[in-house]
């Protein structure tokens, strides 16, 4: 049984989105004072969140279009 590359790409996009949700929960808990962290770490987490969301959006957009960007084939 073979899974198409576009379906794997959509699965990766979903994984990126779930990772972004987890990172956003970390940022919210640190920002509300529930957990303590250095302000530089919060900036790092926000940059990581931006990259994860951008990756999830790009991968899902191309998966819906049917373009395989992981292996570079159409």
C-alpha cells in the first residue's frame, strides 16, 4: 500500500499546525505568569511559532493545489 506524496505533505502540515498549537500554549502560559522564563526565550518561541505556522500554511496550500513540494515533482 502506497501513500501519495501529497497526502504525506498534508500530514506534515497537520503536524506543523499541532506543534504550533503547543508552542502557542507555552507562550500564553509564560506570558500570563503561570510559568517563568527569560524574555529572550519568549522571543525565540514566538519566532518558532511564526515558522511553524508559515510551514503549515505553505504545505497545506500546495497540498490542496496538488503540488508535491517535498520531493519537487509535480
